[in-house]
C-alpha cells in the first residue's frame, strides 16, 4: 500500500538511524557541557518537538523543559520575513538559568535571531542554541550555533517534527519535498 506522504517525497535525506545516532552524540555532549548547571531546554513549537523528546532522553543530567511558540508572517510562502510574533510565551522566568534553545531548523536565521534577542533581555546565566538542521547557505543573519545535528542543502524538507502543510511531522526520518509540489 502506498503511504500518504510518498507522493511528496523526492528522497530521504536523513534516515531514522542517522538521526538517532547523532542525537545520542549531542545528548552526551550537552550532558558533559552542562554538568552541575541548572539546565533549561526551551523547545520552539511545533517543529522542535520530535527533536526535544528524543534529545532529552539522551541527556543524563537533571534538567527542565519549557516551550515557546512563534510565528513569522509570510510563512505560507516558505520564506521568513523577519517579523516574528510570540504565540505562546514561556511558563517561567529564565533569569539566572542556563538556557539551551532546541530548534528543528535554522534557515534564514530571522526567527532565531528574534528569539535570542528576546530571551537575552530576560537575563539568563547563559543562552545557547541547539538545532537539528542547519541550512547554512540560506543564512541572512549571522549567529553562533552551539550544537548542530546536520548541515543540509537548500531544499525544503519535512518529517521528524517538520511539517508539510501541518502534516507529516510524525515521520521518523527527514525527507526532501519533490520540487514543484504545491501543498497549500
Ligand atoms: P528562519 O527564520 O528562516 O530561520 O526559519 C526558521 C523556521 O522556518 C523553522 O523553525 C521552520 O519552522 C521553518 N522552515 C525553514 N525551512 C524549512 C523546511 O525546509 N521545512 C520545514 N520548515 C522549514
Ligand atoms: Mg521551527
């Protein structure tokens, strides 16, 4: 039987095993780097959810999680505009805490640039970025990424948290969308 996502898939870019292997390495690295520190993981909804849940299970030190949801206007044309709106803010203050942002993908960088400036103003003890995917060649704003899962080419991807018209976030792998595939 054909799967509902098959007609959108050009190729699998990163399979489940590659994802899980890399996430285990990131979890070990983060556990070492934050040993003895009050770590708070902030997941950016909704794309970061699959990554957060797998990553936190690979982190061996005590930590807490929180969520933030933002929207960039113009997302429907698959381009960030740099204008970001907070749809759901954190549940708790972050002053004095060691904050690690957990993101699915950094593309132009506009979204994360806004989020980091917003969170910096709340005076955390430290603020770092962990992204599963980095479309490095698309970057418009310079930023330091502390932990990267994979650097990927400039292609629209879906699966493992990333959506195609809000669907297929459940796939355990990262796939490339067929060129010219209109979803909306
Ligand atoms: P930026 O502001 O351009 O860095 O956009 C980052 C956000 O755009 C990500 O958090 C995703 O929600 C979305 N995004 C960027 N590229 C892709 C993609 O290839 N597939 C799905 N979502 C994407
Ligand atoms: Mg996102």
